């Protein structure tokens, strides 16, 4: 699981990141390992292979454009937060 420190020099040393790669008009976001694995699997199935940032942007855009998409995203985020809090409180 990401510690949230991957954007720091210390975090890059531990995560094996090659350095900061900035793309104008884009921000870095943290993704859970599970979600990143799922997107990686989807990426392997696409031809031509799509850069991960386009898959993430496309997934977010598709969810937000679907009826009730924003509510689904918010509810899933609440569930994941509850899981994390439960894990840390036990």
C-alpha cells in the first residue's frame, strides 16, 4: 500500500521511483495497489497499449458522465475509508 510519501525524496528512495515526471496540466494522484493492478491488467489488454494516465482519466470521466456516477464514486470512497479505519483501529 502506498504510504503517501512517494512524492518526497525519502519516499522515492523507498518506492524505487525514478524521479518526478511532471506533465503540464496534470497532477499526481495516489492510487491503491489493488486499483493500480486492475488498471495494469486493463492496460495489458489494450491495443495499442495506452499510457496509464489516459486509462485513469478515462475511467474517472466515464464514471462522472454516467447517471449516479459521482454518488457511486463517493460511496466507494466512503467504504474504502471505513475499511482503512477499521484496519487501523483493530
